[in-house]
């Protein structure tokens, strides 16, 4: 059989799938609008919740209500963007049941990349928008001593935050190979992580602080960058200077994610699982 | 050259069952595929048959890199399917009958476009290939329908087109005709024959439908409890399990029952003995000898011979498989003693398995039989279609 050079770039397959996913979401405008609206509502309610808490106390974990805007904005923006890109990986159990994962095996791309690019949840854009608005308000409302390094910090923190949450979604997917009906448990990983990220880590006691600071390092998503930008010192174990290590935290999450994914795939294929 | 080479292939699954009323689990090892060895020559068409749970799908998953073998080796298109899965994916096409590889919410046309991109086919060539498949599989009118709205038959044709889009060397079909009506089955088979003739594609097919095997495959592998129970031709399989043929004679005058003929058993006499059906074992006597013996007694006006029903043949193999039957290969290799129910009497005891059977019991047997032929006869390759003189 004549071997033809493959057409297009390595990205061609992923782009084709993603474009079709976007088209299919637009194909049902009413349902897409409803989804957008409900996702907006979730974002607003989450914010209202935080606002109410901070409205009733003068400060929580060393942050007042204006400073909280930064914390909320950073954590929610990162989470929402990660969710748009890879949030559907927590449907892996369904993919396994439907045989979609078997179909992935029959295509010449890596399984994880196929899973990640198998969908894109545009409806969560509205939640990201809410978070972006809150973050902007926080950046303007707080007295930040802006310098180029702070801009770098804000941008790298957001990107690391997205990577950390994306990695957590992949961890959750890797675990679902073992717990086919375990999306409840893995949700605690992802959504729980998001919840923990939007709390000031100073409120956590020792073990929890270690957990969210280093094991599942969601403190790097929002809390550490927030106190660094505000020039606050930070609690024990989590000094503000750690904020610069966001990319390292993201790397750590992805090492865990890829390991769990690999173990999961091995388990599925049955070799040493 | 062999497209598939399987040697001592074994796959075990560990099941953990909870014990009633106690804590903990019982660990059970299930051997789905048990040291299986076979080759599939490039360009050949092989039917892979076996009861549910016999290990067919497990084998296919190991051939395609979805499952890792517990032990033994697999080479598909010369590649280790697990380690070189991505390369292999470009060279094989696979259809799992009950699972879709299409995008359910998109028009069919788009699934083809995406798959072409996934296999990185050059767009113009991909379009030509799509048009070709669409025309041959008569899918033109369904191209703009979302996949979820397709009928089962339409979807199956679409799945097969999707699997063939990148011109694979090996096409693996896992129960492609399941749930299809007779006409759809027939069209699908015709297409597959043409495709193989044109492209020389190697075909591996699992099915419960013997018509698929008869029409498409020159060789059958029978798997039973994870072991290869038979490897050879389809007629050879029938011979191996000692299936009987049935001679139907129409007589000039009403006669007594034709009993006491060597090597034959009377199944039924109809219309005052004007039509009599006799089962005989081709290993013991021939149709000609039997006919001669009958002609000595009565005047025969017409006759026909019914070939063994393959489903019955396979059923015998399955019912024989109590796990102790040795894995054998080659036509005639299965020891006859290991197949219970090989005798005529025991076959006649199983109700409703075969047209012959129904005829023997039914009062208006001829009508019933005719109705049965009508049901299966559209699919012109059934064994009931008899050879009339």
C-alpha cells in the first residue's frame, strides 16, 4: 500500500474536532443560550455567597471584602477557563461506558490529547466573564503598588492557575478508570479544589494548609498571588514570596496528573493494572 | 504474508465479587482468551464465531491495541498493537456493532470530514474516497442527517464507511449485521464483497449470523470458552461435527412410511406419505445410495436435499464446550466423540431448532416449512434453499 505523507500539521486532527464541537454548540442556539445563562447564574451566586460572608465580618483570613475580590476573581477565572478547556474530562466514565474510549484507541493520536480536545464547554464562558469582571474590580479597587514584576506575577499566576485546575481535572479522569462510578469522589477533587482555592488559605489549620498549599497546591492559584500583590506577609508556611512558584506548583500537579492518567490507562488496558 | 499473527494469546480478567454477608471480596480469575494461536493471511476473509462471552471481543481488543494480553504475542499488520497503537490505527479499520465511532450530534458528512482530518488525509483525496463510499453504500440521502437520527441500518453503513475512509489494510467488523433487517444485511454483504475485490482488504468478522460467514468468509475460526475449537472452511465445520443432510422425496403415489433404510431416519411423512423427509449421515451413506434404496420400493417423482443448518452445527460445538474440549485446528480435527448430540435421535429431541425439526412435528408441516423458507429465503444463501432436480 502506498504510504502517503500525512496531510496538514500535527494539530489538524484536534482543530477539526474542536471546530466541529463549537459548531455543534452553535447549532442549537436556544439551548446554548440557556446553558450560558445558567452558567452565568452559578458564577453570580458563587460571588454573592462570598460577598455575604465578607459583608458580615470585617476580615476573613486577613482579607477584607475588597481584597477578597482579587482572591475570588483569580481563583474563579482560572477554574472557569480550565473547565472550558478540559472540564469535560470528568465525563470519562461515560466515555468508557459508551465505548468512546475504545474509539479513541483506534485513532492515531494520544488518548489524553484526544480526550481533552474531544469537547470544549463554551457555555462556561459566562462564568469566566463573571470572574473576569470581579477580578478587574479587585485590581482597580485595591491599592496595588503596580510595577512590571507585579504584572508578570498576575499573568503567570493566572496561567499557572489554569494549568493547576486543568491538571486536577486530568487527575480526576485518571482516577475514574478505577472508579467507574466515582465521579462524586473525583468532583471533590476538582470542585472541592476550586472551593478551597477561593478561600484565604490562612483560615485553614495546619494539615489543611499543607494539603492545599503543597499536596494539591490550589493556594498557588489565588491566595498566594493575592497576598503578594497586596503586599501582605502571609501566614506561617505560606509566605507571600511563594507566589512566584505558581509554575512549579502547576508542574507538580501535571506530574501527578500524567502519572494517574498513565496508571489509569494501564488499568483499562489491563497491563499490570 | 500474514496480516494477523497470534501466538499462545491469553487474556485473564480479575473479578472481585463481594461475598454475601461478609466483608471483603473474593478474587476470581476469568480466562477470556486461553492460549490461542492463529494466523490470518493478507487478503483473506475470516469469520470469527463463538457464543456470547466466548472471547471474541476480547481477542479483537487485543488485536487493535485496546487491551494488553496477559501473555502470548499479537502482531497486527506486523506491529505490536499496544506499543505501536497510533501507527496501527492508521492501517486498520474497526467497527464495533453496538458502539458508535461517529459524532452523534453532527451531520454524517461532518463525521467523515473530521475522520479525514484525524487520519490526516489530503482533503481532495478524502473527498473522492468519501464520495466513492457514499455512492457504494447508498448513503447520499443521509449525509446531512445528524447521526443520532439515522436508522440502525443507515448508521451501520456509515460506521463501515468511516472505518474504510483511510483505506485500511485490515477491516475488523464486530457483529456488523446485528439488528439489521434481511435486506440491509444483504446490501452490506454485497458491499463488503465488492470492497474486498477492489481493494484486497483483509477482513476479520465476528458475527452470530451464519449468512455473514457463508457469504463473506472462506475460513471460519470457532472460539469456545476462550479456546480455538475449530479452524477451517465452513463445509468442513459441518462435516466435522457430523451434521446430517436431509433428503426430501416426493412420491408418485401415497405410500407407507419409508422406514428401515440403512443409514437414514425418517423425520416426517406428509400428504399420506406423498412427501417423506429422511435424515442421513453423509459419512455412512450417500444420497445416491439412499435414493437407489428408496426407488427399489416406491416410484420417486421429485427430490431435494437440504444441507445441514450451520447454526445447528455451531450450536453443537458450543454445547460440547464444557471447557474440557481440547483446542484443535484443521478441518476434521475435532474428535467426534467430544461433540454430544451428534446422533440423529438427540438432534430430533431439541424442539424448534431447525426447519427439519418443525416439519417433523407440525401438522401443516409443508406450509410451515414454506413460511420459514420465506422468512430466511430472501437472504438467498440460507441452507434451506434446497437443490431441486
